[in-house]
C-alpha cells in the first residue's frame, strides 16, 4: 500500500528519463499481462517496463533511462473490461479504474461500475482475492464476490493514493529520511520508534502542518512492514533497471 497508485492518477502524466530529463511523452495507458499483473506503462515513445519506473510523482513519471520496448507478451488494457461470474455469461459491470503497486505490478483493488456497483452509488471496490481469472475479454470473479464488495470511500480508505497531496508528499519525505535509519532486520518496535523519531524531527522544524504530519506518521506506523520492504526493494530495483538498460544498450551496439 506504500507505493499504490490509481491508474487514473498516472494516465496523462509526463514520462521522463530521470537521469537526463528527456521527455518520453505522456502516459496514455497501463497494461497488464494475462495474470492481471501490471507490466508496462505506454507513452508516445513506446512501452516502458514497470521495472524501469523509478518514481511516480504528482506531476510526472520518472524512469531510470529512456529504455522502451516492444512487448513480447499478450497484454490487456483491463480498464473497461467486463466483469462476470463463472456460472453466467452476461456482464454484471466493468472495470472503471484500478489501484496497483508500481514497484511490484500487483493489483491492490479494482473499482467497478455498472449494475454490480449500483447498490454502492455506482462505484464499488473489488479486492484481488475475489478474482477467479482474467481472460482476453472478461474479469471473472468468484460466485459470491458481490457479498464482499464495498463502497469506494470505505474500500479505499487505507490506501495512500486516496490521501491528500500534502499527506502523500510528507509520507515520501519521511520515507526518504528513514532510508538510512531502517534496516531489513529491524524489529517492528524498532521501526516504529524510528518513525516517531523522524516525526519529532520534522515537527521540530515548524515547516509542516501538524495535522498532515500526524496523518502521514499514522499511515507509516500502520504500514511499517510495507515501508520496510519498500526501502530495501528500491535498491534492488535500481540495480535491476540499470542492468536491464545496459544489456539492451550492449545488444544494440553489437548488432
């Protein structure tokens, strides 16, 4: 949940090579593979593998390089796909939007529209554990999944993507400060103490809204495990992205 974003929040953002500030065009789609995992962001420059994304901010998507590819797997747009249950062929609704972790590609939640979402004011939240499979045309959900749907506000209240931009910015800044403080082996209580220490440091500066800062810290305290994993996944992603881009470059130079 620490790096979860909505598809609708990043479509339209400018994609840029973070190392050279080269513009790669606007993000126009988020593509998933046949397992329902996000694997590419598409722009006018081409398809950028998710592992090449270094940061998704409020105004731009930054990449480790200008590395783009032609996909070698069958892709699905997902947004707009029909939703049905295994025992019936008629469509109960469709995917209006979805949330995904931009570090892992895992879908965190689906936002549904149509008949199935009518009891929830037209938009309902479906969680991944209630998806049976995704084929070329439909997202097929469990027979009893309708009983576990939630309204949009209720279902998404724990996600950082739904917080104010001020809170999201503070979570990022707090996380950046914690990078050098939190270790992969730290006990949960140690992580929480370090989060509180960084909170006190930020609060002491007098530069941040107290309510927004407290909300950001509460989020980090609640998602401490996600924070810990994210901090150490970031270094692995950086190495992986650089290795991938270097391999592509050397393959081209050898042609």
